[in-house]
């Protein structure tokens, strides 16, 4: 493979929620660009191991962890395992998320906690532990958080998820400011409606097709398109970008 297309050669990247959708695509895209990958998924174990095989088929090293991102102890063990294997960490992609969709009047405290434990606390754990390691080893680093257009658009029936994504965006901006003296960049990707397996838990194929027609670009996003945006933010091509939100939604926000 031409070395000119490997801008992440030798980098170590952690991606959470790696078994499916944007997480899977991101792990593979970073591997194509030369990074070795720490893959973490707690709910789709067979699938995450298959993704690891795909990473290795690209000539990269892969370490599979089965850590619950909502558990601080589990995430600490993940970082211990990653450092034991690779010795450093250069990129963290906080992608794992959960969404319990119910109207406010029907939500339970457990529903909200289940959403925030993964979509908010999970991001906090991954990013804080990653930042601490990057500061310790020196040399800077890149943190990319996969947020959502839900961060600013109040979609009905998703108040816990909306709130988590808004909080994640605000934390990312704060972390970018705090970590800039250490040359650690923190940025956010806001995907729009993306064609992933998770969407089929909430929408039929007909509804997805109808939704695609509402996007100005006329289709749903592919996970690979989101992965390329993450890879850009993680790379030295974005060396002067921190505290930014990259919206990749096909123009969805222009009409909604």
C-alpha cells in the first residue's frame, strides 16, 4: 500500500462502540490510514471480533476489549489492557451511545440513567482516561466525540438522548480549552441521519426511505462517510482544529 495514504502510520487509536455502524466504519478507516486499533464493544461481542479480523486483514494490529463504557472500573481495565499491549494512546474516538426513546410523560428515571450512563458518562470516562494518558506520555493527541444533530435540535421522544448530546458538546469545548496547552485536540462530529443497524430498532425500511427524501442531499449518510470525517479530525490534517463541531448531516439542519 502506498505510504502516502497512511497519515496515521504507527498511531494507536481507541474506538468505543466498534461492532456496528459508525464505530465499525471508523475502526476500519483509521486502520486503512495506518493506525493500530483498540476496539471496544460490550453488547455485540461476536461482531466486534469480526471487525478486529477485518482490521488485521488490513495489516494492522487489533485489540478487542469488552468493557462497559458506563463503568469506570471497566474502562480503567480497558486502558490498562491497551497500554500493556501498545504502550501508548494517540487517538480516542468516543462513539458508543444508547438511546431510550419515550415521551417525557412515560420516561422513567431508569430510562434516563440507561441513556446517560452510556451516552454521557461513557464519553466522560473514555475522554478523561484518554486525556490523562496523553498528558502523561507527552506529544499531544486527538480526541473525537461522535455527537449528533440531537445536540441542538429538540427531537420529540428523545429528551434523555438530546440532553446527553448537548452536554457532550459543551464538555468537548471545555476540554479543548483545558487540554490545548498539552497539544491535545478535542473535536466533535455531529452526524445526521445515518444508515446503521441501530436505526432499524426505531424505524421501518419505508420510514427510512421517506426520511432520506427529507434530507437536502436526498439520501441517508453511509457510516463510511462519518468515519472519514472522524479520521480527518483525528489526523494531522486537522492540526489547527480544536473545540470545533463538524456537522455532517447532508443539509438536514437546514430544513429542520
